[in-house]
C-alpha cells in the first residue's frame, strides 16, 4: 500500500505537523505544547487533582511529573494538599498560569477557526465522523483479528 494512502500515515504525519506548529508557538512564550495542554486541562478556579490529570490527557505519570515540575519552576502552577483527600495533591494555576492558559487557549481557537475557514461544514462533519469511527473501532478492539493477511501489510 502506498503510504500516502495509508490512514495511519496521514494521521501520524498530520499530528506531527500540528504538534510542531503548537511547539513553535509555545516556544515564543517559554513553554511547550505539553505544558500548554496541561494548562488547558487544569480547572482554572478549583484546580485539578494530580491523579486526574494523567488519564485526562492520556499521559504517563512519569512524563506528567516532569512537566509539572517544570511548570512549578516557571511559576505557572502550585501544588496544594487536596482538602477532600489528605494524601492527594491539587494542581492549581497561579495568576501567571491563568495568563498563560489564556494564551494557550487563544492559539487553540486560532488554529480551529483557521481550519474551519478552509473547510465546509460537511467536510468538518465528515472529519469528525471518521475520527470517531477510528476511535470506536480501537476502543472496541475491533481492528485486528488473528488472521493477518498479506493485504494488510
């Protein structure tokens, strides 16, 4: 199969381009795409339990810990004891973190708005239908069977 016709190749290449674009924007603000993603997933008023962030973002605990440490060093978050769970930690945004969150949100809106300007509503609906179908097939473990054919390779 020609890789340009391979769905997984197109998904991967597109995501790599999007990640590179977001990282270029984030670097202008002494940040990374991963840090911006964390900022956008922290409840800006009440904070978010650290144990909820990883699953929320599909991130491994060790990767998240490293990012949180860097964000704490930059002064965008604080860690506080969770009053509802004495063993847990709440990740809260500082005022500076709230400012950075708004910058991140602006970049996400700008990206989405620009893409929507270039596509019809029908194309956007089709895009979401395709991605939802892929996610459902994966979640239902309905992609692979035990019979691998040479057509799949």
